[in-house]
């Protein structure tokens, strides 16, 4: 089944959510996270936690998805927030783009689509199909590594013309919800993911113009030189053990520098993925 259709069916079941506390733009700094909303087909379980790994800047949101072998040709999950009050919808003046940064450890291309809802009737709740508009995008393909997905407002289309006022009001609505759907599929490059994988999400929100990352993110680049080199290996050996590890020298975020971190750095030696 197509990702866009699945997003619609799953998202419509999540209604009447009161405004929450997640802010937009969501820089994913300490204390901020996104919610687990749903999963389908070949995703057995998934977890969402704050992470010290930087994708765009500062911290990020880590999603660990348990993709498994499945009889279906697609598998996916949804994360997001079902209610944000107007005071937390900051930086909307002149905004024209929904953007998110993704660091994908998946071995294949993934498809991402976004749903946004508005509190058109001003009742303090987001209820798709019952007085509030819901807007959706087509899918955007994300390859392994770091990507920035920029979605202009014009790419959002209304999913139910009988609900809400039919006017796109992302910059003026009193409340908003958004859902990020991530899907693996047989027809995409690399095929259907059937093993556990991890994504990091960052810089999720409404912005004035497309966003971009100026410097690449390098797992295992302890000194921030822009590539994994001999100095990084020395730093990892110096910090090897259960305590005192810097986050840059702990690419798998296990909490300590161990053999797996050394293997990762050797694999990336001389490069910046």
C-alpha cells in the first residue's frame, strides 16, 4: 500500500487531542521529544527518546525501529505531536517551509511524508474531520546518512474538503498538530528493511525558506575536524572504558567508548559520511 494512503488512515484515528507542550521549531534540546503515534506491518516495535547526537545543531530525537521480516511489501511508523498551542508555535512570521533534518542508519532508502492539522474551530482540540483542516504531503525519499527534508507550504494538500474552513493557516492558527510518517518499501532503493534500524530527527518545524546543514555530521569525529583520522582513534583509545566518554567519541551512544565504536571509526576512517 502507498505510504500516503497509510498516513491518512492511521492519522485519522488519532483525534481530539488537547494541546501539548512540544514547541516548533523543535530544536530537540533537553526535555523536548516527539510522541510515538502508530506503526504498521513489518515494524514490530519502536521507541522515541531524546539523544545527544547532533544532526542539525544541539541535540536530536532518536527513533529505534524494530523492522522485521514481513509478508507485506511495506512497513512504517509515525511520530509527532497531536497538539501545540499558539504560544509554542513561534518563529512563524514569514514562514513558508516545513523542514526536518534526518540522520538515517537504515540500509535502504526510506519515504517520509508529513501531515499537519489546524485548530480551525478554536476549541482547543485538534480533531481531523470534525471542524479542523488536515493537510498532507506526498512522500520524500531519504537515503542512508544525513538529509534535510524541505517541504514548501504549497506542497501540502487538503485531505478532507468537508472539514475545517479549507484555508491553509499554518502561520496564524491557534493550535496545530503534525505527524511524520516514515516508511520502508520493496520498490525503493535497497528494498524493504527487515532488520532493526535507527533514525535521528532534528530541526523539525516551520521556517522562512529551505533549511540546510552547513557542516556534515561525522560519527567518530572526536575533535570535530570534519573527518575521522588518527587523532580521533587516539582520543577513543584514551577514553576507552565505561566512564567519562565524550558523545563525539561514542558514535553508537552506548554510554561508553568500546570495541564497537572503534570498529565504526575504522570503517569511516578518512571520510565524513
